[in-house]
C-alpha cells in the first residue's frame, strides 16, 4: 500500500467508496486528470507519413533517394544522399517528429562513377 504522502505528492487524491448498504468499507485512489498523459499514440504509418512530409518540405533532401519505414516508433532511414550533412539533417528531422522513439540511420553517401 502507498503512504498517503506519496500518493498526494504524485497528484493522487484519496476518496472513499461505499457499498450499497451505505457503509464505507475501503479507500479509493483517484488520479488527477491534469496529470495523465494526453498525447495520442501515433500509428507507425502516421509517423512514416509525417517523416516523409518533413523531408519533402526540406529543399536539400527533396531530390535524395531516402526510404522511410517505421516499426513500433523506431524510424528506419535507408537509401543514399550526396553529403554527410544531408544524412545528419535527415536524422535530425526524423527525430523531431512526434511519435518517433528512435532513428536507425542506414543512409549511405552516393559514390561518383566515372
């Protein structure tokens, strides 16, 4: 059982519950709704779509061949870019999207063929 002070510090109030006979028989903890997480959980498809949109909006990444997939909030970036700065930028943009737990960077630099 949690001490009352600990419950109060966590924002949990104490109340009482009564049986049908009107007697108070147990204590009931209620969570303060203001302290609950209200951010919706995003689907992997939604995260992937948002990462792609952010990269398309960024002019220097628009022409690059970057594939995006997401599984359980982990975004996987694969494909090629023309500079390491673009790789760093793609990773940073993906990390900034809501719902991304981690980014697996599998991007490679394009090699020039002569």
